[in-house]
């Protein structure tokens, strides 16, 4: 059985690329053995947390199933007051300047 040179080269390349991910003790290690691998990602995620353990005066607002049913029925019957539409931006006209 003979192996084509092209296949042999691909097989050798695959073996070398897998061996590059091995530890000194022969285990597969995708972090390249660096314990701080991914630290920047973890720090960025931690920086996005405003308050990791917030405390609220009323953690869960009181709810009532009967109030929810009345609100849904009023909505379906069209008895809900329409909200006033507000514009939060102003239209400002402007002109572009020409170059010289």
C-alpha cells in the first residue's frame, strides 16, 4: 500500500498542528498552558455589571391575578385609554459646506 505524497504531506501537517496543542505531559490543551488565558474577556464582562448584589426595598412588586385579568379584559374590550404620542427629537435643518 502506497500513500500519495500529497496525502502524506496533509497527514504530517495535521499531526504537527495537533501536537502543537499538547502539554508537556501529553494532554490536549487549547489554552496553551497559560492560566490567565481569557482574563481580558472575564474582566470586560465583570466591568459591565453595575451592582453584582443589588438590594431593593421591595424586591418583588406585589401582583394580583385578578388585577391582571381585569386589565387584559379592558384591553380586549377597547376600554384602555390611548397614550399621548410624544416626540423625543426635533427636526433640525442643516446645510453642508463645500470644499475649496
